[in-house]
């Protein structure tokens, strides 16, 4: 996926006031002094940028799941979907939260196994066991 973006990046200095407000919230929330390229391409549509940021911010905030677990789930989904950018981004975020190399490798082994067994189950269509069904 690396290469030239479909649209140019909108840097902070060139951003509209509406986009700068979102950029400022990103930097404040993440306690960083820069904006990553994902947001810079979304900035071509300020409403999309704002909506995506606010939803991501809310979903990734501490809750019932630990923030590291949320990043690890994001890595798993991103690897499965083939999103290079998100895999790199959330791996960096998870490492900053303490994820070890061994945890990353084990996570990716689980992702690979789940993809394999999901495909086998989808192809073979075994009925779901009664013991797996929710009880009322």
C-alpha cells in the first residue's frame, strides 16, 4: 500500500480552521505534536475527518476493554483486511502501550489460525453445536 497518496496531504499550516480544530483535538487527545498521514488525507472532507476522528476517539478510549487490547484487536482486523497503514499504525501504538514482540507474534499466529479455521467452517458449513448456542 505504500506509495503516492490518491490525494495530497493537508498539512497543519495549510489546513482550514475547521480541519485545524480536529487536528488540535487529535494532538491533545494523543499527547503528540504531529498529525499522521491518515488524518491528512481525510482532511479533504472536513466532515468525514471530524466524524471519523470522533468515532475512533470514542471507541478507542478506555472502557471495558484495556486500550492495549483494543489496539491488538485493531492489529488483528487490519492484518486480516490487508490494511498496511493501520497494521503499522496500531502496532506502533500497541508497542508504545507495552506490547512485546512475543505478544505481537502470538497475536498474528492467532489471527492466521482464525482466518484458516473460519474459511474451513464457512466452506464446510458444520451446524453450530447446541452447547455453543446462547441460553435464554
